[in-house]
């Protein structure tokens, strides 16, 4: 510990300058080199839950709001090359990318860069139960606006197509269930009729009312199965009718998912870079602290001075007879004996001293 403290206080100003200089250089580098970006935002009102249009569609998260389902769906679509490249090719975002001539001339490399730009830099967030927003920042404010407009347009078409596809798949499933439900309902009705024919005392007796028929346990069980089967059949028929109407409405309307509340605009002011500057300053401070730690460790390893009796015992086996307190520079000459040539005096004696 003594070596470490000695290394720290030997050049404290150098360490302090390093701790202050590197963060300042990082912040200055980001401030003057990093390009300014302009953000464009569109706010949309979710009219329905994505892929849960109407009460008949299924969904994995029934507790999610309409805005959350659409924001999640759009975020996933942005991670697909088809959707992202459709948006990129409708705008001039390729001209704002920092690419060399070889990358621009290679279609595959250009598409990879465009896909990365759209998929990573477009953000979609739910702002409430029905409100969600789409944001994108670019060095060119007009390109930022055009990208958001292209996303809204592409999502309006592809999102509706995907929703219709989901409902069509669900309709096919319901139709298969309907065929089975019709068979079950017909079988239940036939079983109940057959039981009555086999027991004429119940069916042909005019004094037996329908409520009295239910006192027969076998008939009551058959009647319960019939009612249940017919109820399932009726629910499926209602669901199919509603789903067909929903698909028909979607086919007529080009945008049944959302309504644009605030259209994207050209930003007049750049995005604040305070967060980016704070991150750069933090990185610079971390590098400075690592540099100081490395310097202290090296200095402590190279320092072979003796500061305590324990340090002395590491270099010699001689015992410590006495320890002196810390002495100032003015008291050090008092411990030094200088050699003086013999001098004659009245006593005729010379005076000699040794030197420590």
C-alpha cells in the first residue's frame, strides 16, 4: 500500500491532468466530428389490435393494448429484409450513408447497408392504449421525413395483408371445426330422437310434459349433449359470419389498422447530442481511469525504495536498532559529519570527524 500511495502522490498533477484531459478530448471529438442528425416522427392511432381484428382472431397476448400489438408487429416487420428494403428503395436514404464507391456499386453490399440502416435506426414505441409513434433520424431532415412516410405507407399495405392472411387462416380452421360441430349436433339430435322412439311411454304419452321428460336420467343426459352440441355449432356459425364480414371490410379498406394523427414533418432543429456527449465523456473517463491504474501499478512495481522496517527486512537480515521520524531537508545536514583536515591550535590537537 505504501508503494501505491507513493506512486500516486509522486505525480498527482499528471494523474489529474490525465483524468481531465481524456474525457474532455472525447467530448470534443464527438462534438466536432459526429454529424448532426434530424429526427422525424409520426404519431398513429391504432384502430384495432394487430392480428386480433374483431373478437374472432387469436393472439398470444390478450392483455396487450392495440398500440402495443401494432408497435410490436411493426418492429418485427422492420427486422425483415423485404420490408426494410421496400422502405429504403422508396427514399434517398442510400445517398446519406457513408459508403465507399465499391460498396455503392455492389447491389448486395448496398442492400445490406440499407437494411442495417432501417432495421437499427427506426424506433417504434407505444405511447398509450391506442397511440404509437414511429421515429427516424438522419443527417438530411427531408430524408428522415420521407423514410417515416414510406414506413407508414408500407405498413399500411403489408400490415393489412398480413392481418387478412391471419383471419383467412383462422376462417379455414373455423370451417373445419364447423363440419365436425354439424356432425356432432346431428348425432346428438338423432340419439335423442332414437331414445324417444325406443321409449314410447315417454314420447307418446300426452300427459308427459318436456320438463317431466327431463326427470328420466338417460333422456336428460342426451338432451344436455344435444343442447351443448347445438350451442357450439351456433357459436361457430356466428364467428364465421363475423370473420367473413371483417375480411370483406379489410379488402375494401386499404388501411383498417391505424389512422395517422400527426404526419411526419421536416425537422428544423437537430437532435440534442447531450446523451451522446455524456456517453463519450464516460468512455473517456473510463479509459483515463484505466490508464491511471496502469501507471500506478507500473510505478509501484518499479519502486524499490525502503519506506518501512518491513521493506528493510526484505533486503537485509540486520536488525533495526532505531527508527527516526520523518526529517525535513533542514535537519538532514545535522546528521552528516564532514571530514576536516587536521588543524593546529593552542591545544595542538586536531579535530576530525567522519562522514555518514
